[in-house]
C-alpha cells in the first residue's frame, strides 16, 4: 500500500523567511508526486508536479520541490514567504496505473509579519 | 469557463435525511472524483469515475452512492445521513488521474 506522510501539522514562519515543507511517501516504485495548496474556504489548487526527469521542479507562486529517491521525499520550498502564502499545503502521490491520488494529512502554514 | 462547480455550497441535514450533491465540469474531463475532508485527515476518496457511465469505490465509500449519467456531471448521494458524514466534500476532475482540478467544496452538517 502506498501512503504519504507530512510530519509537520503546523508551521509558522516570518514573512520574507525561507520555507520548507516535508513530504515522504512509501511505495516501491517512483510514483507521480504533487503539491496542492488550499486557501481558507477554498478548493485545492495544484502548485507543482513531478512525473520523471529533472528532480527539481518549479511551480506556481515561486514554489519549487525536489524529489529525492534515496529519501523517498518530495519537499516543497520557497526562498521568501509572502503573507499571502498562508494556507494549508497537501502532498499527494499516485503510482502509474492507479486511478486515484493519495493525499497527506496536510501542513498548515502561518505567516507572521 | 467555470471549471468545476459544486452545488449546494452549504447544507444542514437531520440524521436519516437524504440528499444529493451535484458536481459539474466544463473541461471535457474523463475522470471525476468525490473526496471528503475532515480535520487532521487530509482528503479521502469516496468514489470516482473514469468515464461516463462508470463508477468505482474509493477509500471511504460506505454510506454514499454516485452516478455519472453525463460526462460533465458526477452526483454524490447520501441515502440516510449520519452525523459521521458531517464534512466538507470536494469534487475534482481531470484528463487523467494526475492534475486534478477541484471545486470550491460543499460544507455538510448532519445533526
């Protein structure tokens, strides 16, 4: 069975500081990997995805993520956080041939001035 | 281009009542999904469809039924609502299993 772990339930950072949100997956082969963002009261929006190739992927809103096979990780990063980045972030995986995404439990980001 | 829309946005039901949530997409997507979101549990897949006329069970299908009579619509039914079904429900659609587009959600309270 595949699973996704987001070890940090809640993270607080200062505006302008760097950010890293952790995501680990358990699955034998390399899955497809995603990060979604959910602003309060909204649906989920895709930030970025990894299917294959370059392990550092760029997404929208200045986010990037790096796939590390040896660590089974797909951590999300941003060099300088803006107040508007306050939201909940979900990592998700799907393996080839499957029909659905598996989501992590999410990390809530608070940005302080 | 409205994307994925959900109706209603909010609903309060009494235990035992029934209701149907409607999801509509105008992107000609084959795949459609229903999730529920509960605090601390992320999103869990209820049912999904890989094309018109098809449905399949997800991770938490009990107490729910679905229908995909038209490609653009995916209905989620609760035949006899229970307090455990209090949740926020999200519909999503996609060309393939990846890159799902989500609706704004329906907040359901069962008393």
